[in-house]
């Protein structure tokens, strides 16, 4: 049930009950498990435009976090039995065990057009096995949902205590192995960090200490890091910025260490440097987004997941735009002109290119090497 009264009937699977959230669509052909367990999708129901969802099953190796954060999923076809040697579970029981509602048999083309035309709508998704629904109540719940603007969700998905990370990216035939001889001490702020981002940091020689989103500059600098990383995450960046921005500004004022941000971390850095963020009509969610590096004119195929964007017109003097979306021209990257401080809106760790953007982690390591030498 959309907040405008539009009703879509289908076949429920996963958990039963009702969830109310913002509705978005994702155009990726693979990675449904990674999408559902990405903390950046907190507060959102995801419509998958690709119809074959569930066909590779579930394997715990692909979880970006321990449990799903997306509120629910909408798909064209009901999930089939998995056909993958890596599968350990099926999608429907996996969702049910984790309290996530899903619906199949939906005209996702029509739904996607509605999202594009009216912006990301508020939705009540209900799975009732007996087929009995209180439509008036569902409409009221969708209408009353406050939305994501002004909502700080990073505090809800962040870790509560610091921890260490040394697991590197998956590689054949060993799988995941530990970084045994790290070169750089990195503090990563967890606004909703994906595991594969932490693996990419470890893979370029980082000894990673993850701190909660509420960490202060004193907490960060107490670790005497070679670099600061700002992670992805959900919600309105302006709301999270109420406590994240002062921390970033204090670190920049008290040290010269390199800083690297991704997604919400990119937006946090932009706010700290004096720029503004704005809510997008329907956001960018998918694994086929072309992004141009404005310095080299190279194009990267990237993975994106964001409903807010940095307003490039608000970038202050001394902050350069480094990447732009070739879909709509929106900002996809910034850097300070005179310091090793940079960030991107997209997800280089998701590797849809498949490795077009891994150089960003290597650049971060190279900047820490230069900073240490200086």
C-alpha cells in the first residue's frame, strides 16, 4: 500500500506482519543478499527490478552485516530453489528467520515507474497468510510514516563498542585470509560500515580499528592513526552531521592525516568542509552507474545506494569536485585542493566494474605512506 492509496497484491514470503518504510528500487542483477544486509538500506523497502531474486540462495560469506537492515523486499517472480554450489540456505526462510517481509508476483516495472515519477514513496508492506488485510489501517500507516528527512539512522546501525578488523578480500582458493603484516593504522568510523569496505582497507595494508558513529575527535586521535576512514550509512546526512561534522572538523584542525570517505562518509566530509546535502527524487540504487573522473576523463561503472546527494553548487573554495554521475550530473566525489582529504559517493568495494574503483583504497594507502614519510 503506497501512501497515495495505490495497492499492489502479490504473494508474501519471509516473515509475516507489516513494515512501514520508504520505497526505493535497485537495478542490480546480482547481490540481493549484500543489498539486504547493507546498513545503508535501513528504513527502506527495496524493489528489485531484476526478476531472478533468490536463484543463487544464501551463503553467510556474502553478508555485509550479521543481519538484514533493509525493511523488506519486493520482487517480480517468487524465489525459486537456489542453483549455486555456494548456497547454504534459501532466501524465503532466511528472511523469515530474520523478521524481514517480502512480496513476489508484483509488476515491478509499474512500481518502478511510480517511484521515478512521484519520488520515493512511503509504503506499508503487509504479509498476511490468510489474505485478510485492513486496507484503511495500512493506508493510514503509510500516510503517517515520517520519512527519512531529518532522521539520524547511523546511530541505530553503528557498532556500540570499538573492535579490530584484519580480514582481507576474498581470493581464490584461500577465501578470506587475515592481513598479517599491516603497514598503516586506520580508524574507521562506523555509520553503517559494510564488511567488504573493511576488507578492502585491510587488503591495502591497513590495521583497522572501528569506532562507533558517536566517536569524538579525541577518541580518534587517541589511536594515533595514519588515516581516518568515514563509512557508508543510512538516513539524512544533515541529522547525522549534528555530531559527526564537529568530530571531522576537529580532526582536520588538529592533525594532517589523510581522510577517506564513502557514501554517507562522503556526505559527512562535504558537510564538514562547508557544503550542503539535498534529498533526491528517487536516489541512486544499483550496480550499473557510470561515473566520470573529471581529472582523467575515465569512466567507472559503479555501485550506488543513496537517497541524498552533495549539492555541488555549494562546494566552498578549496574543495574540488572529482567525480560526477553520467546519469544526472550529480556529485560523486570531492577532495581538498591542498590536503589528502577525499571521498566518493559510490561504493568502490562493491566491484561491479568489477574493479574499476579499487584504486581509491590504493590512493588512500599511498597518501598515508607520503604523510608518514613527511
